[in-house]
C-alpha cells in the first residue's frame, strides 16, 4: 500500500476518535415524561368510564357519497370496551349479575 494514504487514514481515524471523546454525549434536558396509561385503542384511560367500560373518545373516519367518491371526514364514537387486563374478559362485555364479593 502507499504510505501516504496510510498516514492520511490514520490521521482521519485519530481526528474522529479525539472529536468523539471531546464532544461526548449530551445529558438529557430533564426527566423523561411520565407514561400515561393507554387502552388498546390508543386513547388514555382518562377517556374511559370505569363503570360502563365505554370510551368517550371520537375517531375520524372517511365518508363517501352514494357514487363512492370521498366526501370528507366524519367523527364517530370509539367502539372499544377498555379491556386492559387482567380482568376476566367476561366482565368486560357482560355486567356482573351478583354484587361484588367482599
């Protein structure tokens, strides 16, 4: 190999190493944001009713006219039932018949 290209390559390697050591990593600006509990539909659990398990959020859906052309967006209610586990799936879709045992 040519000695000049080896010297140039070694100089580039050393310059990169020194720049990485001097620059280093910047510390984060602050603590990370607290995670919000999210339902399976992607909405926060604050938009769900805890007693009826219904979601109060709205979703944007495309709407079409009778000819099949796009007519804009419509807002429809989210149809999720807030199953986040580990509750039995029966309690999500059927209300309890008996009062809760204590």
